[in-house]
C-alpha cells in the first residue's frame, strides 16, 4: 500500500504544474520538489540577506510522500533551511545539500540530489 501511495504522489509531482520558483530534483532515486517562499518579514534590516532572502523565508520540500516546511536559518553564507531534523541548502543549484538527523544517535544521513531531467 505504501509503495502505491508513493507512486501516486510521485505522479502528482510530475503532472501538477509547479510555481515558477519551485525546483525539481531526483534525490536518492525519488522525485523531490523544493519551493521557496519569502514569507512575511517585519525586520527587513536584518543583515543576513544572502541569496535575496531574509529570516522569515522558508522552503517547502516534497519527497517520498512527506511535505516539509523548513524555515530559513540565520547562518552566514548561502541561504539554508532547517527544522533541526531536516536540512536543505542549494548553494550549488545542480547539487543541493539535503540531510536528515537520525533520531536517537544524532547520526546525519546525507541524500544525493541532482536536477530532474
């Protein structure tokens, strides 16, 4: 049943139109979309505006039947997004960094991603 649900969600990702700012990838063999949102920001004078984003921005990741809304970090450099469990950064848009902190031991699983054809 899970495989059928994943297949259905993968087909939806392929068939449904995406917003202009959504990117399509294949991560560990499965389709992934990353949709950037600027979010509502009150303090535009915050100094870390790398990549045209400020804290308050977020990314929505859809992968393997999971939808993640990850808030932007205030780390220096290219914009990165995390909820403490999942992490996303597309400093190199052709090879974004996507990782997950595994529960229990704190081990980090890194997922290889490439642009979808």
